[in-house]
């Protein structure tokens, strides 16, 4: 059997029509197939590879840590320098009181941990989330996903969940003294890049403060510079009680985290002891990789060029009359087409012509553009040239 046959026979499938691209190598902003084809990567592992594929600083950090030790025990008993060094770097770049990091092995585990922490700290059970939100696929995270299509087949889910309309001032009235936490994406990703009104985000923060509910902001997809600042919430003059991170957090390795104040986080220490646990969260090699990636992001000031790159994408695509709308926040961009079928035709054409892209869970009529933050202006021009060429080549 060849690798594609083995993939279809032995790897759990999540779709009846996988792309079946067999990748041999990834370097910089490109993927390379076993057939010799080269793809400009506009997905970056879905906001994971912010500092590019095969980043030498990250690879050196992984090798260095692997030579010292890999897994020992990460569940809060042993002092592991990769964990403590990365936690210190994170909190040094976050506002007070976000000073306590609980590492997990993925973003959805960060969501689960935050939900437990909010319930334990407040003594409340109601959780508020938003329509068209995405926070992961485990049972708790699935319970707060804001789309019934994705939830329905797995019921019963967690009780006590309310889904409000994102950007609705009226719906904020449903947050009350029985609410443990409100979980929101700072920028809604899978909805097709929905950006909140600054006034709404401030009203959400105030409502949580007034009712004693914890505000949990999910920056699993939009963190680490993607929206033009290291963390997107800093653009809205609010600070969450709990911050969720993942994807780019590990620099290409699996890593997540929920971050809060020490006073809140300490609620997991008692009643019961070990109130939250995981075997691989904060894995030493993953923390070493993530720290190296974050250092590279800051040292090279990749964030300083994000807005210019965003404007270049928009300028080169805005005259394309097949694109109904362009929604963006930094290098998180959605190109909206007439329908999902037309968007899929564009995705297939682009992949066939060396541009790797895909769609959004709650917005299949949109093409997703979330490239490595290292993408160059020349590469942006080439991507836009081919996107515009696709619209002339494809029959609606």
C-alpha cells in the first residue's frame, strides 16, 4: 500500500473527501509535496506556524531540550525550567493581573480548564458563550460551540449554557449573578472573521465585572500577533479574567494554556486537591519550542508589519467583483463569495495552482487567509494574483 491508501485505511477520518495532499517538507511559508509540487501556505496550520515553517531558532530549542529531557512529569510537582521560563515570558508581556499560567496540551483543553476554574472560583454553574463561536471539540468545549449543526449529534452536552448574539448589547442583559463566566473569542474566527465593536467589548467587560462573572477571552486562533498586536484584547482597552491560548503558543508543537491571576488560579489547589490535571500539558519540548517562537516573533518585530500586509491583501483584492466582502483583522482574513459551492471551486483551483487555503466552519462561503506572519509582500502579491485569476477562470 502507498501512503495515501494507508492514510485512508488506518487513520481516523473526519471527512469523506480529504484533500490527500502528501506533504514531504515545509519550509518558510511553503509546503512541498511528495510529487514535487510547491504550495504557498495561506493557512499556517490554522494560525499555528506564525513564525514560519522550519524556523531555525525553534528547531534549535527543540533539539537542545530533547537532549536534556523530554517527558518526566508535568503535573505541577516537578520544577521544569522550560515551563517556568516560558510562563515568565508570557506574563511579562501580559497586563496585570494575568500572572499565573496553567499549561495544557491543546486549545480545547485550555477551554475545559477555564470552564472548571470559573465554576470552582465563583461557585456558580451557568456559562455564557456566543453564537458562531468556536472553542474546541471536546465535550465541554463542544457544549459552548455556537452552532447547533456541530453540537446536535453529540447530545446530551453540558447543561446551563446560554448562547448570545456576538456584538449584541441587548443580549448582554442575560449575564447575571448566576453566571460563572462568559467565554468569547476576541475576534470570531470560524464565523468568518467577525470583529467586535470596541464599545461592545467594553460593555461586556463591565457587565461581567458588575455581576461577578469571569470574562474569558479566547485567543487560541488570534493570539501572538495575528491581529496586529501581541494579544488582540489589548486593542479594546479590556483585560480578561482568564485568557485562553493555543495554536501558535507552541511554535508548531502541541501546547495550550489558560492564564489568570494567581488568586483565581489557586482555586484549583483545594476542594479537591489537583482540581485540574493533565499528563502532557506544558511538555518541556513544547514549552521550549513555544518560548523560542515567541522570542523570534518579538525580536524580529513581525507584528510591526502586520497592518501593512493586511492593507496589501485588501488593496489587491478589493476590486475583485466576485468577492462579496472582505473581513479582516490583521492577517486573519475572510473572502466571502456568493455561496459555499463557489468558494469551494476557488479553493480547489487555488490548490491546483500552488496556493494552499481552505474555508471556515461556520462560514463555508468564505475562503480563509491566515498565513504565517512571515509571509512577504512578494508572496502576498503572488497569492492575490492567483486569487484574482481564479475568479476569471471559474464559472459560477
